[in-house]
C-alpha cells in the first residue's frame, strides 16, 4: 500500500462543498488502487481571518510543507472585500504560493465533446481544442516592489529576473515535449522591457529544445487568437498577470469555469486548485460544479504522486458522467439528462471511478 498525506484547505464560499466531493472521489479510488491518503486540514483566507485573525496563520504553511501535496478549494467573499490588501483572503493565497515556491501554474483547457454546446463559441471553432496555459505564479506584477497606494497615486512593478523566466520556460518546453511540441510565449515586448527580457530568455531556453516549435505572441493578439482559433495553441507560457487573464478567457472554450483544474508546482511542493473562485453567491446551495476540484485532485495524483492510473480513473469517470448527461446547474442547459447537486455529481464520479 502506498501512503500519502494531503493538506486540505477548504477555504471560503463553495470551497468546502467541492473539497468534500474531491475527498469522496479520492477515498473511492484509494480502495481500488491500494492507496492510503490521510488528510490534515488547514485554514486560509476568510475562514482563517474569522478564526485566527489573519488570512494565513503560520501553522497553515507548516501543514502545507509537511504534507505530500496541498489540495485547495477557493477563498474570498464580499465580507472581506473592504479590508486593506495585506489582510484580504487573496493575500493568504499569494503568500502560500510564494512560501511553497510553486512557480509553475499549469492550467489545461480541454473541450469535452459532450459539452460542445455549452461554450458561447461556435462548435466548429472549439471542437478538438486542447491547450495548456503555463502561468508563472510567484513573480511578476503580483509580487514586484515597489508597490503602494499613496493618496492620489498608486503603483505596482512588473519585474522578472532571467532565472525566474528560465525555470518557467524550461517547464513549458518540457510539457510541450510530451504534447504536440509547440510553445507560444505570450508577452508585451513591443512596450515593456520586462517582456523583452522574457522573450530573450525564452529564446535562450529554446536552444535546449530543438524539437519544439516556438512562437512569440503579444498578449493582446493572444487574447484575440484564443477565441478566433484556439486550435492553433498547444502550450502557452506567460507571466503571472497575463496568465491569470488568459486562463479565465480560455476556460470559456470548455463552457464553464467550473470544469477547469490547475496544478501549481515547483521544485518540491505542489498545490492543486480549481481555476475558479469561491462563488459566494451560490455557496451552501448544493449547486456548485465540483468537477474542476475533482479534476485538480486527479492532477495531484498524476503530477505529485505519479499515480497515473488512479488519475486516469478520475478523468475517465468525469467524461462518463458528462456523456451520460448528468449536469450541475452551470451546465444544465446543454444536453442534460438529469440535473444533479454538487454532492450527487461527486458520488457519481466516485462510483464510476471505482468501477473502471
Ligand atoms: C486565480 C485567482 C487568484 C489569482 C486570486 C484569487 C488572487 O484569480 O487563481 O487565478 O489572481 O491568482
Ligand atoms: Mn484568476
């Protein structure tokens, strides 16, 4: 039997409901794959503010570092929106990413054939799209100094070092080697020095990967190309803020942001979370889509634990529930046979994943 410990950060809004479904699925496949996963809960975001007076209590970082991986739901909500920046729930998440040095955020975008009509884009445009956004996560505009809000003036700094660009570029090229061997590096090198350094560095790293086709694209053009012809992309590598924006945009190829998982990885630690937020407006109603969270757990099995077969069980089970027409409310309008709750969706995926 293989044993793993997972730090569980439920967070705010729909976070707790979707995490519960991911655990349900993990427990179901553990039996089949002879795994023993033990969970250790930690507080982050709004719930941590309520219980501990800070968005990231020190023990959360300890628990996260002592576990083999971190599974994270979502944070934030209107209740904490008016707090100063360094006390907001989001600051907790950014500090956690930084503490774990998970510099590479992998956001795969898959279009499920069963949901081809769920996208607002034309089926012929999106059918067969399969891309991954590799977003730099611990640098750039989110973390650059100086920053500040001083009366009539406020400022942030977009800064990257060559080392930071090298390691994310290398990660993107390695991922592309296992896919269709194409990398699109997205920047704003026609305006920003930081993007010029980004581009030069990506070109240098490309020398080590002669089999990869590399192209550079300005971020404004990339935003347009993503909806014009998403099939042209394989691996998109970009900085923190551009990656944040482009991955939300790309999620609409799949029809619902409730479907897309992510993995944040570094040299040592791994943080697995859906790309969507805490959706406070629908929290506690049992209508949230747990698929992005469950698919994030599958990414954890694959990337962190090397448990490919267990991960495949989950991915196949997700395809099967969609094929059979089970839909949560966000995707209910599209070829639904039955509209199910968050928990029913989790149970179905757990059941199918263990039957496979
Ligand atoms: C994301 C989120 C976060 C980000 C927020 C909640 C800080 O939008 O994971 O994409 O901007 O990185
Ligand atoms: Mn985002």
